[in-house]
């Protein structure tokens, strides 16, 4: 081995020591942070999370959609009923007019 190789090996060893010291510091900080956070309490239930619930926005959207459908269907029903009444009244008036016209001959 030459002197250059020895110097390079020493420099690599010192860099490795510095990196090991930094890793040890980081590990100590992580362990301290984990120790500061309390562990969750153990429970006897099988479901550890809250039950999934619909948000208020989702429920409101379904209610609004149902109300819109009800309004559209009600309007359609009223339109059909109005047309039926108009045809019936028009038919009756037409019949009476035709009868009066024929009488007038």
C-alpha cells in the first residue's frame, strides 16, 4: 500500500465515523419523539376505528337530488293532467258548437 492509499483509507474511516455519529443522533431524536407520543390504549373491541359515516354534504346531496326528482315528476304529472283537462273541455265545447251549428241550418 502506498501512502496515498493509507491517507484515503484514514479519510474514509473518519467520514464513516462522522456518519455513524450523525445516524446515532438522528436515531436518538426519533426514539425521543416516539417516547413522547403516548401509545394508544388497548381495547377489547374488534373494530379499532370509528364506523364509517356519511358526511352531511353527501346526505344533503341525496336529499336535494330526491327533492329535484320529486319536483320534476310532480310537474310532469300536472302537465299531463292539464293537457287531459284541456282536451276534454275542448272536445266538449267542440261537440256543443258543432251541434249548435247543425241546428242552425
